[in-house]
C-alpha cells in the first residue's frame, strides 16, 4: 500500500505545538473497533498529549507485538501469584477469549451472525480427544489438527453460508449447533458416548506446576491468536471484512471477492473455536457432548455482544463474564435463598437479559462504552471543550479506499 | 382550510423545507410547483404526518396536524396519494378500495361507498377482482385516487399524479380532480411537475424553490408571469 | 412395511405440529420481517403455565385455553416491549434479542417451575388405534393433533381472506406506509400479528408436550424443525408452512426411523442446506413485486 508522506497539519490529525501529530487514542488500542488509519511514513512513533513518555510504534505489527509482550510478562507474573484454581480460571478466560475473538471477527467485523461457534469448539475438542485416545501423537500435533479440522469445517459451512442473510444464517448455524454434537451420540464407540473421551493434560518440563504450565499454554495461545487477528483486522482483509459487512454490493463493485471474504471470516472464526475447544478439553480433562450444547453457542454470542461486537479487547471482557457467571449466579441464588432450581438456571436468565438489554441499550457493549468514555476523557485532558483535530477517518466501507489500498 | 405556517423540515443536516407558509381554501385546487428536489413531496409527507417537522405548524380547519400520528391525521379527513401511487399489488382492486373505507364506515355503508367510486371510475369496476399488479399506469392512478376518495376525505393531497402517464390520460385525471373539487367542496393540494396541466385546473399556485416559497398567488397570475415561469418552472 | 406406515403416520402428526409453529413464524415474518427465535420458548413457557394449572386440578380444557390466552398476551407484550423499539435499527438486532428471549424464558421456566421431569397429560388416549388386526402408530390424540392444526389453518385462512381485520393485516404486511395513509393502525396490527403467532406456538406446545419428556428445552428441536419447514415452504407463505411442515415431518421421521434418531437434526440441516442452495425463497413464496 503506498504510504502517504507525512506533512504537518495533514493526515489524520492536527499537529500540536511541538510538531507531533495528535494521537487519536482509540485507533491505537490493539484490536479496537475504529477503522484502519492509512500508514504514514515519516514519524516512527505515536505520542499522547499529557503523557510524554508514552510512545507507541506506528507500525501495527510492532505495536501488537509490543502489547503482546507486555501482556505475556504481566500474565507470567500473575500466574505466579494465583492459586491453582484461579490459574485454571485464568486459562479458561484465555480460551473463551480466543473463541470470542473469532466470533467477534465473524459477526462484528464481517456481519455474519453465527450460532455455531459452540459446535466448532466441539469439533476442536473432539478432534483432540479422538487423537489422544486413538493415537500417540504429541500434544502439539493434536492441537494443530484440532485447529485445522475445525477450520476445514468452517470452509464447508462457510461456503453455503455466503448466500444467507441475517436470520437465515442464524437459523442454519442454530441447527448446526444442535446437530453436530448429536453425531457423537450416534457413534458412541468412537466418540466415547456419555462418558466422553479422556484428555490428559500436558506434562510440564522440570518442576513447573502442571496447572501453571497449562495456563501458560492457554494464555500464550490467546496472545498469539489475538496478535494474529489484530494484524488481520488492520490489513486489507480487515477492510474487506468491514466493507462486505456494510454493503456487499458496493464491496463487490469495488473489486472485493465477497464470497471468499465471507468464507475466510468463517474459517478464521471456526479455527479459533477449534483451538478454544481443544484448550477446553485440556482444562476439564474430558470431552463429552454435555459441554457443547446450544446454550454454549448462545452464551458465546452473549459474551461477544457484551464485550463489544468487533472488538478484540471486548473478547476478554466477554470471556471473564462467561467464566465467572456460574459462580456469580450461585452466589446470588444462595444469598437470596432462591433455591437450587433458580441457582441452576440463573445464568440462563442473566445471559438472556444481557443479550436483550445490551442490544437495546448499549449495542457497542463494554468496549464500546470504554472507548466512548476514553474519547470523552481525552477531550478533558486536552483542556476541555471540543477535541481538536479533524475527525477520525470515515469507516472503511467506501469503494475508493479499497481500490487505493491495492493490496 | 389547510393552513401551513412557517414550516421547516430537515432530513438530518439537509434542509428540505424552510419557513414555508401558504393556505389552501376549501373547495379549491392549489397547485404546488417547483423543480425536482424543491421539497414538494416533503411538504405533502409532512402534512400527512409521514415526516416530522423541525418547526412550524400545519393545521386543518383549526385542528393542529403537526404532532399527530399518520393514522390520526387520516381520521381528520385527510387523504394522501403518495408519489408512486402506492397501489398494493398483492391485493385486488376491490380490496385496495375497501381498505380506505374500513376506518370510516361500518359494514353496511362500505358497499355503497365503493359503488360510488366504481361509478366514478368505470375501468376499475370492470377489473374489481383482478390483482392490482395487472393494472396499467392510468388505471393504477385511478385506483390510487379512488382509494383515497373512498374514505370521503375533506382534504386530498395528490403527489405527481401525472407521473408516467400519457398526456391524454393525464388530462382525463386532471379534469376529474377539478370536477370533484367543484362538485363536492373537496380541498385539493396538487403537487405536479407537469406545470401546464396543473395550472390549468388550479385556482391557487405555490411555487417552491430549494425548500422556500417563492410565490403564492392566483394560478392565473403565476401562469401569466413569464419571467417566473422561465426561472422556476422551466417554460 | 408396517414400519414404513408407522413412520409415515408419525411423520404426518409431527409435521402438523411443525406446521403450526411454522405458521407462527410466517405470521411474524410477513408482518415484521423478523424470525422469532423465541417462538419455541414462548410456547414452552405457556405450556408450563398450563401444567401448573393442571397440577392444581383445574379442568383440562380450561388450562388449555388459559395457555392459549397466555400466549396471546405474551406475544403482544414481546412485540411492544422488545421488538417495536428496535424498528429502524440494524436488522441483526431483533435476531439477537429473540435469541436472548429464547434463553431468558428457558431460564425463567427452569427457575419458576423447577427442573424435575414432569409429564404433561394428553387430552386423549395415546394408545394406537386398531384397524382390523393391526395396531398402528396413530392414536386418538394424534387425531386431535390433526384436527387442531387443521382448524388453526382454516381459521387463519378465513381471517386473512374474509375479514376486514385480515385485509388490514395483509396491507400492513405488504405496504405499511401506504396502509397508514389509509388509516390502518399499523402498530397495533403488528402487535396483533405477534400475538396470534404466539397463540399458534402455544397450541403447538400443548400438542407436543404429552409426547416428549417435559423439560424447559422440550420445544428447542421443534422450533428448529419448524424453522426448516417455514424456510422450505417460504417464510412468507402460510400454505408453505403447512406443506413445509408435512414434508419436514415425514422426511425427519424416515431419517429417524431408518438411520437413527440422533441424526434427525442433521437431516433437518441437510434439508435446510438443500433448500437454501436450490430455491432460497422456498416453494410457495411469491416473488416480491415492485411497488408502483
């Protein structure tokens, strides 16, 4: 993509007194919802007013790697101080973040609503389980197979899905979520039946605690996936995803291969789910159909909506809610002495309410709310009143952007 | 009498109408003229309640229309034939006509009202059980007007009835509208691009340009003002 | 051979139930262009209300009627509170909201009515009828199912074709703006459409409940199969709902009988994929004419 030479006052923002362009902070957060900014040559770093020591590399890949490294260090320290159970939960958060990030890309960025994310998780988990039970391949291979197989299924499902809009796609993926796990019910010998398949956790090197080791693997997976997705969303593929979501016909006229874009999004989402499913199997130690009911897929949708559709950071919020919700429900039910029937079902009620209330009141979810607050906060930091500078570049959905992108 | 006072309407940032003021007297035909995009259709849609105004008022016979829902404005005796006619293709001619009578008349009356409409428009009577999708352009216009009349309105808003119609058919329809206004004291506000035929049947004329009223005067005066005609009306 | 006959009879009765739920989906689609994924849960909830009444020794038919009325009210409330505020917003929003409603109602049913497996008593005997020497998989209750759904279908037909209300509903569905200009209170009509659709769903719930193990997700598969049936017949065609229901019911009955019941959902998926690839608008849908 040709880089636009940087000139004072030109480009995406105004220039502060010291000649450094004002940052549009939202756009620099990894995986944020705001659209791509054209890469400008010249200035190597982004600065923030009022925080002179904070400089971020302008290149997206470097920025994402930096965030990933910081996160990795942070998580390493965190896992050291958490109990085994909390590390287990942290690992769960990581794997759900992976699944939600993929779903967010598919539904939020590309506009294809999928209720089948749970089914793809099942595919990943069962692939891992079957390979572990029937072969002696190393864990890494099993996990890779889980990703590839669910990705392949993503292609198979994604192709007919290209012709479907909104409710039709939702309906088809709904049936998928119900139908796929039942295959395991039918071929019980191979799939372990009600008991399911046993999965052995990976043995850590040296004297590292096994739960910590598993959690590291899951966190590493999450960081890597999120970096990859963040880069993908910043690339021309990301622009294509959004363009297709906003107006398929216009995107097609602009030279985007609409069907391929949609299938790619599906495949990415399915692969993420496959990895997440494999990790889930490793966490729980067993793979059976009970884990992968329709409820899981709807919880994932709720988690994505709550965190913020299209937001990678939002995937973490959603994952936290998903992991902690059963516990919260239990506490609420117990503290109000509501009985066991309520305790078991309160999560359903809350997630249902989440879906309804968030869509009706705050469609951009938690991350959207945070971005909005950050924008307000920054205008205060700038000295009150209106934020200076030209507004952020318009959403990349118009044809000219894509054609000038070129590749 | 229809009384439009200082009406302003915006679609987002676009000002469609600004400070529009005029009256339409009972039993008369008032032509609303102007170039494409001048705001004529917006004016009718605001009167009938499809569009909310930004400021200003519209009243009919002293009753304020601005702020009422479409369904309630209709119940004050105001009928709007929209641009494009809005004939419901999936229904038959008879069903289209009946639809207009439902809120106004009870079962006993409806048939006789429909018979009156069929007397007014014989071609519709011939096709009463045919699907509306099978009608020609002129027949659809008749159906749309007949449907608007089936609730026995006091004010009729007509948006570009001549659109897509052959000159002879247009003339017939215009003549019928004029007759109705005279014989039944129907107030007609007629938006038209076909300025000549509109001015030929109208008593009053309002010319709108870029959302503002340029002239509101007797139709004959407007027709005679050649400079005005050249400038705003294209002939 | 007798397996085939039994599967066929089974398929027909199931198909009629799918047709009833599909009819509700069609009503709502025609009125508001939304697929109500909460349809099954709403039916389940009203059926739970009926069972609660029956537990308190209320007369069967009274409880039956109460469930239908509850459905009517529920449909109206859902449309007014959840769907109407979303008009004009992105089209995905109502889909997500109805999914939220789906699990909300399941959770509420489980919380309020308890999780233990109940059973719903059938209105009529479920013993297979005997023809000559052979017993067939068709009981008095199955006859009731057929009759009930046929009455529903006929009632719908009469409503739409022969009443002024039906005319208003059709106009509101085909051309809401024009209908408003003709004095039709389109907002109220839409609410009524949802209410009637919910009644169809409630009826289906009452018909299904005696035949399955009764728990908060007993309508999940029915909803999914009804959706398949509606898409097969055409989401905007009531006739399509009936035909689609019967075809789906039969097809799934054969799949279940010959290939195993675990594969039924996969069968539905296959039907859906075929329809959406070959004729996405369904068998009976009318191509949308342009408005002139």
